[in-house]
C-alpha cells in the first residue's frame, strides 16, 4: 500500500506551522536575552566600572546604569507581550526608534563619562 493521497500536505502544513511557532519563540527569546544583557550592562556601568576606575564621582555612572536598566525592562516587557499574545508583526516604528535613540544616547553618554574621567 502506498501513502494516502494528501498525507504529505498535512505533514507539510504541520511542519510549516511548527517552524513558524519556533521562529516566533526565537524572536521573543531574543527580546528577553537582550533585556537581560541590558541589565548586566546596567550593573556593570553603575557599580563595577566606577569601582575599577576608582572614580570619585558616582552619579553619572548611576544615571547611565538606570538608563540601561530601564531599556532592559522595556525589552523584557516587549518579549513578554510577544509571548503572551503571539504578536508576529514587527515592533512599532516608534518603539524601535525609541530603543535605537535611547541606546545611542546611553552609549554616547558612557563614552563621554569614560573619556572625561581622570
């Protein structure tokens, strides 16, 4: 007996559906992973770098660390929203632009603080 007619189509449909679900899962896990990385950068910026640099001024590092932590929280929130509601569309342009600008401001701020530190 040969394979039933149409059996391949069912398996292909299941396979495509599974690949789509896995791709969506990888996407929200990437949001979470990036959020956790932002938390690590926040901790390093606010506590580790000033200690290693023996900085006399703490507040710029703390401000930057808070900024990185807030960015991490936003990324974790988006990842959770995508997981819970199965959002398959791209993040909004405004949110993406906000993350990009925020990341650039924090990065430049960190470079400036590190450059002016004696």
